[in-house]
């Protein structure tokens, strides 16, 4: 059902200059014939990404991320390939029918989302009825105005335990579906609403679809828990969402930071006060999925968890986990009230904003944390503390931070700066050794045949004359990978009568088996000149290597052959091949 053709996509690509598009996200500096920038796809400290205007390709020399203009937008904005095409088109002022692309998107769980939307509307409407007066009062007293009740879809579940259930049945949904999305409960053969007598707060997935609810009491009931949350369901996976993520995204881009709080009330409180780049983790420990959501925001993270020892420990473990993933982490520890919600209610939003001006680095937080429960006038305690700090220092890539910290420790505890520096040097060696061994395992070394074959493929992507040259002089690869790519190239050229590396990347973007290899080959060629003479060099080389390989195979055959006549035939073949080589 693809309604936008490859031809149209290639047309958009040819009108979009990759330098302008990447330049609209990141500052670029020209260096020789390419442009350089800091890579947004890994924890980059020096410009590692090269953008070629001539080839319309980008490549990070550190993490290997590479592709054409669409690949960049796809990765940077974390959107689908077609959405990336649309964004690029828009940036170049090309209008395309958006509905075409929407139709092509896979909409899954449509029915389930409809149920959740109906539930949300039902709850919201209850607030406006006579049953909602007390709840509305409660919300207003807590400083949540009509505007934000609407913005956050806050509603009310009624005292009667099957109003929503009956309503949804009337809408032709069946019990199984309602149980599946966790909007009703079952006890024996009786079904009833999951939420009653509570104010409801919708929970969204990363794209802003309602996937569950959190509901709290509001009339001071003592015999029940303060909050009830949706159970895990097909839609609601608690560890895979961050409260307010979809709404905060644009504000994170503006502020270049994302504030992470524990509870959704903290997030709402900050948002209402105008601090809108906030998400809540809805618990204390960040999951792997939540960290990867944060990574996609390409901004620094400010952890502002509860003001208790659980919050402090969570700051440490979450900070550690995020640093490991290459995120830049800062910490705010509030004092006085137990969480950001109460802090703002007691001190006002401006007081909170003051904390944002100069948040401490995660490193400083950790160094302070390590001091806890230690008597640093005691030599043993001091030694343990200093060693732990040095370990931290050794992990840091920031030379200035290292220098300053070591100086501070040396002065504060009267230790020799030289000795401290030596120690860090030693620790760093151990660390970098670890990294090198990992890298070595990851990068499979290509042999001469593979390297030259890569080059031939690269030349073939640069025009029909190179494809002809391949067919005339070689016409075949020994290995399946290059053979398959060459066949795709020939097929593509026959169909389009034109070929270039960035458009071919678009073409293979949904061909999983060859995509990564093609990207790799194209990015390796980012600085290569192309001419028939250079290509002939590689064609000759591969031809010779293939013959050599053939001879090798025949020699093994010869060794295993017992029939004298057949042996002679093999020897003839070998002689012939040797002559040709
Ligand atoms: Zn990179």
C-alpha cells in the first residue's frame, strides 16, 4: 500500500541538501570538502561526524552511524522512515499529501486505543457533572486549574462500580477486550469497573496514546490505598513509558534538558508552573527502556527525585545507569519538603527554578555521597573514600574536571597531588585496556578480497558506466553478500536508469539482509574519488584473488582424489588457471 513511490522519495532527496538538513539540527564546520559536527548518536566530545555535500552521505567515524539525509532524520527524530521523508520534504518546502503517508503507517491496537479514549472521555465528563463537585474542589485547592485538568485529561471514576463497564458493553466491546486493556476487573463471574471513587489521571505511551490510568482518593478515605494503577496489559507496560514524555519532548528541545521526577503529581506541578521539560518515572528505578527513551531526547538529564534516602539511593543508581549509557547527568536535591510537588506548593515555582540554574553534576553528587557515614578524620575511612573518588575520576573523560578534583582532594586532605595523579593514570590504563579488547572483538577484520569487493560495489553505485565495467570485467563475486548486493544494484539500475549512493540507501532501507552492509560500504567510500581507472585496479585484484581461491580449492580436491585420470584433469585446470593469473 505504499502510496509514495521510490521515485518521489528520490526526488525529495535530490532537492534536499544533506548539509542544510543536518545543519538545521547541529552546528557544522567546513573542513576540506566535508563538514564536521559532534555526533548526536554517541557520547561525542570532539566532532566525529563527517557530512559530505558531494556524496550526500554522513558518517560518524567513532560509532559508525551512517546513511543519507533520511537516515539521519529517522535516527535523530526517532521517527519512521516515511515520517523522516515527510520532515525532510517539509524542510525543503516540498508539499506532499500527508494523508497518503498516514495511511501507510501500521496502526496496531486500534480497537484497544478506542476503548481507552472512551474511558478517558467518560471520566473527564464525570468531573463536569454534579458528582464532580468535590473532586473539582480538591483539584482546584491543589492548584490545578481547569486549563490543566483539561491538558492532562484528569477525570473522575464514579461511586457506582459498573457505569463504565455498562457503557462500553453498549458500544459493542466485549468483556475479553475490556479485561485485556485492564479497564474492568473480574471476580468470579461478576465484572466491575477497575476504578471507582477516585480522581483519574491518564497514562500515555511515548506517542501520546492513553494506555492506562492512575487513580487517587480525594475524600480522605482511610481504609484504602492512596493510588491505584492500571495493571500491566497489552497496552500498558509501566517500565516502557515515562509520564508526560510525549508532551515534554518539544520543551526538552527548547531547554536542552529533561527533568526526571518520581511521581506524576511532581510532573504536573512543575508543568503547571511553566517548567514543562519534565517527565516522571513512576517509581524509583529507571528501566533500560526508559533510559533509551531519554537518550532519544538528545539532551542533558536532570534527576530531581524525592527528598528521602530512597530518593537519594535511586539518584545514585539511576545516575550510574545513565552515565554508563553515555548520558550527561545532573542532580538536584531539594530540601525541606518530601518531593517537588510539595516543594513547589510550599516555596513557589520560582524557588524551584532557582535550583535549575546551577544543578550539580552527577560526579559532584557522587563524590559527596561517598562521604556519607564516613569519619574522614579516621585514616582508614579517608583512604577508602579517596580511592573511591579516584575510581570515579579515572572513569571521567573531562580533563579539567579531573584536574580540579585532584587538586581539591590534595588540598583538603593534605595528600600529594603527584601521587594522586599517578594513581589515576594507573586506573585509566586498566579501563582503556577493557575498551580496546571489546572493540577488537566487535570489528571483524576484512581481508583483501572483502575490502576490494566493497570498493567495487561502491563504484557500481556511482553510475551505469561502473556497472557495465563490473559486468564486462568480473560479472561475479565469490561470496553471497557481494553477489546479492551487486544483483540488487543491477536490478535497481535497470528499473530507474539512474543510480547514486544516497538513493540506493533509500531503496535498501527495508531490506534487512543487505542494508547494513550497503550502509557500511557507502560510508567507507565517503572520501573516495571514483574513476574507471581506479575501479579497474580493484576489479583486477578481486579477479586474481578469486582465481587464487579457486586454485586453492582444486588443490584440496586433488589431495582427496584417488582416481588417476581425474587427478590429471584437476592438474590441467590448475595449470590453466595459473596461466590466466
Ligand atoms: Zn557517533
